């Protein structure tokens, strides 16, 4: 049965047309021969821009938070709760800023390995 179907000229013509259509369409050419589509390049550049802006904003934000913590500690006038809150805020700020820097380092290492 299958042998008769293969020998059928209509079946062979449809099969040949389908194969040619699949391999010559624009979609398959883009999928098979293009290394990175345009939308991927656009998304990558957008994420890189967002990452740069976050790193540029992280340093001044950490500096402001540390300064607020120092002023809170200086002007606490001996209030233990304010001193504890100021120390907690400075410690949390340093931890978050260090986390951002380490994350940037890890992402840069991964990106250098991929290229």
C-alpha cells in the first residue's frame, strides 16, 4: 500500500512542492540561516541599557542611604532605637549595593564566556 502511494506521481509532486516551499520560504530562511533575528538584538540592547542605568543609579542611591544612616545615628541624641535603625539601614544598604555589584560581575563573566 505504502509502495503504491510513493509511486503515485501526484503524491511525489505534492511532497516535492511541500519540501521546496518549506526550505525556500522567508520564515525558514530566517530561522535556518540568520544567527540572531532583529528583535533579539533590540531586546539585548534594551536590557544592556537598563542594566547600565541601574548601575549608574545604584551608587548615588547607596551613598544617599549611607549618609542618611550616618546623620540618623549622629542626631539620635542617645536614642537606642534610632541608633539600631540607622545601623540596620547602613548594613542593609551595603549588603544590597554589594549584591548589585556581584550580580553585575557574574553577568559580565557569563557574557564573556558566551561570546
